[in-house]
């Protein structure tokens, strides 16, 4: 094991700690860790990320069940269209993307570049979402739950999850606050259920198409879960808002590094 791989295992612990402290967000680093530290191709990396994201969110879901924070009806309505789009993207769309998407001689775009650049955009949006305050969002809530709009957003989140292996919490939580009339804590808890279902369903859609190193994947997931437990404990002693803003700045820099690495 070289020092790069060792850093990868440490990063898995860090991802779990972030999820444990904030209730989400850290899993967005899973794909860059798999691609740049463990040298996996992006398609396999997104599959592994779905597994790690799914189980990480499942741990959060179990905690939230005890706290009775989950709105199951909203989770069900949001998840159905998301599952449909995750399934279609993972099973039919990803596999038909050509290895070389665009080549004019001077401009050269591969599948890997496209997926990682898309992922960097998602990280940038996620970091901006973390830096925003929650109060203005709450003030703009609708009086009634808009199930039609939630269904449409669910489709979009499913496409995003299927393409890049991210949970999409930075989209789901504001959507649940704005269009399902949920409080922030309930929105975060409900989003965990949605992310769990979407991610694990997306991973299951991949099983027949990829060769999975189960030992490696289970070890990474186990380390992440240990990180979640540690993060949950540390959350009692730290200023989570201060840390969240600094983490947002950190992943913003990660996104810039990805863009530079793919285009530089």
C-alpha cells in the first residue's frame, strides 16, 4: 500500500466524520477519492460512490427514525420518480456514452473528462449551497405541498445521482423546505431516506455490468461508517456552522483542482 492509497483510506474516514457532523455533504467527495487516490475509472467510481453514499445515508436514516424527524409520505413521493431516472441513467445511458465524446483535433473531450467536469460543477453548486444561510429559504416556503414540482425535481435528482454517484442533498433539502413545507431538520432527515433509496438502487442497477471488489468496497464503507460515528460524537462539541462554511470552502477548492486536472 502506497501513501496515496493510505490517504484514500484516511479520506474515507474524513468523509464519514463530515457526514456525522453535518448530517450529509461529505459523501460528495467519494468520487474524487476513488478516481484520484485509488485510480479507478469514473464509471466504477460512481458505482462505488453510490454504495458508500447509500450506506452512509442509511446510518443517518436509522438515527433520524429514532428522533422521529422523517416525513415518509414526502420521501415516498420524491423517491419514486428519482428511482425511475436513476435506473434509466445507470442501466441505459451511462453505458452508451462513447469513450471519446468530442474530438476536433484541438479540442478533445473524453467520457472521463465530461463526468469529472460535471461532478466539479455539482461540487461548486454544493459548496455555494452550504455557504448560504437557511433563513431566507424558509421565508420563501409555499403554504401547500407542491407534489407535482417535487416529482419533477425528483426526476432531476435521480438523473444527477445516476450520472455522478452523488446523493444530491444540496438540491433535495431546499426543495423539501420550499415545496413540501418541511422544517430544516425534517427536510434533512427526509432527504437521508431519499438518498439511501436512490443510491442503493442505482448501485444495484450496476451489479450485472461491473466487476466489484467487494472486500475493498466493504472496507471503505466500514471506515466511512466509523467516521460517521466519530462525527456524530464530535458534533456535540463543535460549532457545526463554522465548520460547515470552512468545509464548503474546502470542497470549492477541490472542484477547482478537478477542473484544472481535467483541462490543464
